[in-house]
C-alpha cells in the first residue's frame, strides 16, 4: 500500500551533500540559504516568508541547521533532515534574530568564505537587518547558479509529484470547462471547479497529500481575467467577468503536490469561432508542435525559441507576439532555464518545461495552450493530456 509520495529524507540529505561537495570545490566553509524555495528543496521545510528571518545553514562537515523564530520551532523539528534547530524569540526582538544566526555560523565553523544564495535575509514585509557579510565578517560567495542547475534536473521522486499535479489539474480543468456557460461569472465557475477538484483529490490521496505551497492548498483552475478581449492580455487579472457568446477564453490549471507544480492551459471558445479565430488557433497549435519537436537532449534552449520565432517570421505574426516559448517548472511556477532566444542552456534529460507559445490580438483575443513536458533520453514526454484540438474546446453558447 502506498503510504507516501513525498520526497524522502534520504533524498533531501543527498541534495545537501551535492551542494556541499560543490561548495568544497570552491573552498567555501559552508552554505547559507534564505530563499524559501531553496530551503524547501534541501530540507523539506516549507514556510511562509515574513519579516522574521529564517536561515538554513549547511556546514562542510554535513551538519544541517535551521534558524527560525519561536513560532516555527515545533514545525521545524518535524524535519528529520535537520541536525539542529536554533531559534530566537521574535523579530525585532532582543536578543536579535541575527545574534542567533551569527552564533550558529560560529558553532558550525562558517568563517572566511561562505556560500549563500544572497547576502543576508531579504528586506521583505518590513525586515531591516545586516548583510550576511557584515554579520559573519566573511566573504560571501554567490552559489545560486549551482543551486539552480541542481534543481533543473528532476529526480524520479520529483517527476512522480509533477505527474500527480497534472492528474488533479486535469480534473479541475475538466470541471472548469463543464461549468462555463453564458451568463455565469469566472469567479463562480473557477471556485466551483477548484473546490470540487480539491475535494475529489483529498478523497483519493488525502492521507498522503500535502500542498506545501504558500499560494494554494489544492487543485485549481480558472481564467485569471483572460476572457473576451482580455484574453489578449497574457497576464491579466481576474475581474469577475461574465461569459458571453463569442468569447475567446484562456485558462490555467495546476495543483501543488508536496510543493511541486504543473501547468495546463487551453484556449477555448464560447460558441463557434469565426474563420479568423480558427486561423489564429491553428497558428498557435502549429507553433506549439514546432516547439515540441525542437526540445531534444543536447539542443540549446535558445534553439527552441528560435524555431518558434522563425514561424512568426514566415507567417507575418510578429504583431501578435508577446513572450517566449516556455520555462522550466517544479517547486516554482517559473524556473530556469527558459525556452528563450537569450538562454543557451543545454537541454538535458530530467528537465521539465512548460511549452506555451502564444498569439495575441486585441480584436480576436488570445490563443495559448500550455503543456508540461519531461525531457527524456530521446525527446520529450508530454505529461498534460487534456484535449488540444479545436472541436473539443468549444463550449455551447
């Protein structure tokens, strides 16, 4: 019987070991992490960042420590990947949070040259404090490139979680399409679809499920305001718009599963599309197929976007271009590398991308499918399996 789909403590420890090995190669005394996604990736500890500093400190001897405010102590102590949890009372309290971080750095022997994702806890939600350089009296060396390269290649366990995200995003999207009708609002339809999909997910895997996301606690699908003419705005915001006959719709669905995400987007129509809209839809499908074919191990990410851009050139579509072809996805909706003409990262097996070239027209609306794909040894596997053809995406008016 399956009892867990979470990343195991052994995998978290192995991730730390890889990062520390690379730190050792650069003569660093250890690594300090402040970014909540990085802390989650290496320790399994998920938290909502506030003005209260949280620091993950990795010593070259393998010791894994976490400094947290008092309110997070019991939460942090549930993580078996940690060797020690230190805490301060409150921010801005006395003694200061930074005093505990400094003491922990000293205890673990982090002096001289220290690797870090950034030079101190960021100034968010009112936090104001010293840099790590000043705090430790050490040279801080950026290690973000090493971290991001490690995160880009998904393990088998991570792929399982992304697949599970796809499953429940698909259900949420199916319900979204089912409940969309003329006269209904995006709020009621999105909420109903998301709630029902989440309840179904919890009925099915509730015993082994955690969202581990500060943004969502279940499956969700919606329109984010991309309705009618607003569909031509790629990052519009929800406005409780009502659906009318003739609307072009751009959707979005996902589900955080132990922090991991997928992306499913579709272009739909309320009633039959016009011939011009059909033509735009056809170009969008052709662009996505080009991108699928261009994603291969050993190719540069930039080459994928360049193949898509060549289609824009050939069909005089540049007035309708708004963004690059796609991006990596995992613990964050957007990760590097990017399917962009300016990113020459070599594509490798284990990378997971969204593929979402779009076409946008103020008169005809927006046209974008997004699918989540895994790079394999021979090409790609498309994880998202929602219908992509025009006939399947027309909602009766």
